[in-house]
C-alpha cells in the first residue's frame, strides 16, 4: 500500500492534463480517505476532510519537490487538514446555530451504523496524543512496515519503533480501563462478544 | 586464531538456553500485544465501498469551479480592522431624540413607555433618553432588556433608571418619585440622594425661592401649617426682596396664624407691613386685623381698616370701619355702609348693613 506517484504524471497534471490529475487523485484517494476516517475522530466528517485534502493537494502539486516523497507530502497535508477540521468541530459545539456533526449525521459514511466496540475503540484512540494515534493506525491498522511509516511521518525508524511501543502500551492500558480487553482472546487475537 | 580458539570462543559466547527462552517469551508477548492492539484497532470504522466514488466526484466538481482567491494576510487584517472601526462608529452613533411629552400614554422609543398627566419635554439620545418634566404626574416604564439609560429630570430631582417602572410627580410640594418595580437612583437637587426599591417612594424638595413658595402654599392648602412656615422661611432665605419675598413673608404669617402661633404671626405681618407689603398690602392688612381679633378696639384696627377701604375692602370690613367712625362722624359712617351695600354682600350681611344704616339715620 505504498504511496507512490509517477513524476511524469505529476508534471503532466501541472500542465493541465486532466487524465494525469485523475491518476494522481486515484493514487492518493484510498490512503487519504482511510486516514481521514480513522484519524479524524468521531466529530469530523471523513469525506469532507478527504475532499479538502485532495483538492489542496491537486491545487498545490507544484509544491511537491520530489515525486518519491509523494506519500509524506500528502500525509502532511492530511495531518494539517484534519487538525483544521477537528478545530472546527470543536468550535461548532460552542457556536450557537452551527449544527454539530455527530455520529449518524449527514455523511453517508456516518450514517452507517458503527458497532459499539468501534465507538469504544475510537474513544480510546481519541485519548492518545496525535503522534501516538497516527503511528498506531499506520502501523497496526494499515499494516505499513516501519520503514514506510518512518518515511510518511518523516521520522527515524528507531523513533517509529519506540513510539509504537509507547502508543501500544498506552492504548492497551486505556482499552483495559474501558473493559475492552474482555473482547480480545489472547491466544488467537480475535475479537469475540 | 586457530580452529581450537574459534571453537572455544564459540562455546564461551553461545547463548544460554534459559536466556534464549526468555527472549523468545518476550518476543511472543510483544507480538501478542501487537496483535491484541491491532485486533481492537481494526474495529475502527473504515470507508465504505462508495466513499471513494463520492469523494472523487466532489473533488472533480470542486476543481472544475473557480479557484478561491487567496487575499494576502495583511489585506485580511486591514479589512478586519476597518470592519472593527466601522462597527465601533456604528455603535457610537446614537441619534438624538426630541419631542414634547403631553398627557396620554406614548412609547417614544422601543422599551420606553410614558404615561403622562402633565407637561414635559423629551430629549437626550435613543440609548439615553431624557425627560425634562415640568409639572404633573409621569409614569415611566423601562423594559430592562431594552438597554435604555433613561433619565427624568425636574427642578428638584434627577431620576436615573435602566429597567423598571416608576412614577414621577411634580407639584407644589416638590418632586415625588414612587417605584413600582426595580430600583432607581434619585438625586435631589438639594444634594440628598435616595436608592429606591419596589414600593418605596421619596420626595425631592424645591430649592428655589419660587419652588419653596409653591411648596409652602401647597402645605398650607393641606393644613400643614408648620411645614408651610418652614418652607416659607427657607424660601425667604433665598429671596431677600421682590414680589416672591413678599409672598413668602405673607404665607409665613398666614401659616403661623393657621398654626395658632398668633404672636409670631403678628410679628411677621407687622414686618411685612413695615416693608411696604407691595401688592399684597390688602392681604397683610386683613391678616393684621384678623390677628387683632374681633373684639379689638377701634384704635387698634381703624387705621388699617381705613387703608384697606382705600385699597378695596369687603362689605364686612367697610361695615366694621363704619362702626369705628360712627361715634364721631355719622355721615361718613353712613357713606361707608352705603358703599358696603354697593359691593353686593350676601343676603344676611346685606340685611345687617341695612339695619345699621337705619340705626344711624335715627
């Protein structure tokens, strides 16, 4: 699931080639949508956030210096966009007249029933710092190798490993406090009810 | 290094079986922890099968549209500053209001109701209206939510209120303020102040000579003679001469007489007559005669009755003067009685005058 893009397609997209632009869009779409869904938290509409990320990325393709670094470049945009959306979502609850986006809101994705355990996991994840949250998602949910996570986040591999250990321990502790460990069978790692 | 040495080195550095086992257990624990965490994390929501399609079409639609212009930050800051200045000017602008407050109920401004029975003038601004109340009763109702800073001003008082119902009555006694609801701050012109709550009232006394004269007369009319004396004396201290001073002296003397303080009243009226009493001489003379009593000897009252007859005496006064004159000058006494009859006295008095006239003819 490595994020790469053909440098020539980037050049063509910059020259106004719609097909090349769509190719860039297609390359980034699954990863961006996944990040926005898992890292946005319960108050952010992932499709709105993904739309903003991709529009920003395609409009600012000229700032991509090295096509090899497309992954970390677009991850940086995603991280900043999500921060903006999270701030907006936080403000929305204090500004009168602004409808608060909650689970089951307008987004078709949100309309999908989230399981009770999914909500609990999301709540636990929200309690972690952003740095730990993103490393857990990239490493354990998306199964990206340490090297790719390091590249996306712009960190040394050692830092990724140590941060992952800290994040995992904290996550397990918080999950245990929430009673989520009862859902996990240690021998198989499967989840049962 | 010989083969023997290598073998020896290998034996010496070979891991202990227990250590290997411990390491394996730790690695297994870590893997298990990762699996457990991953198993939970995989429960996180993931995009549905159509999310990509929806986002893609939205992105394409956005990119087809015009690109939003990005104004420089300094421009945005300048715009915000201008907006703030404009807002400040807008807020500072407070149009003046003007009008007459006549009898009736009006709502000159939203949140301000005036129920008047008298005369006044509306001024000030839309946020801080001011009613200059001249006379009569004014009921003021200010909605607390209207944000108005209402002031009612009379010669005696300044009543400031933000949200309440109160009544201001200006009459001869002064300015009376009664609060129905809320709290008001009353500042009297004489320097006193009152904080009034619902059901409470206060009065601000006049401070000018004319105002105190009006108060003295009003109290006199209410039979409160002592209060009238006090008000008249206060007024006299502010008006040493002139028609108002004369009026105040007369009211003082009348009020003293009404309070039964005969000697003080006589002294006051004598002082008034010594000063000339100007346009109130007839009233002063009458009071002096009245204070002398009905049994007073003619020597005491005749000169005053004489002066009074020249100024315009009543039938009774002319009759009394005739009684004093008759022993020494019947013709003049008869002339006085005929003058008294000409002044059209009432039936009983007329009959009495005729009887006295007939007696003089005899």
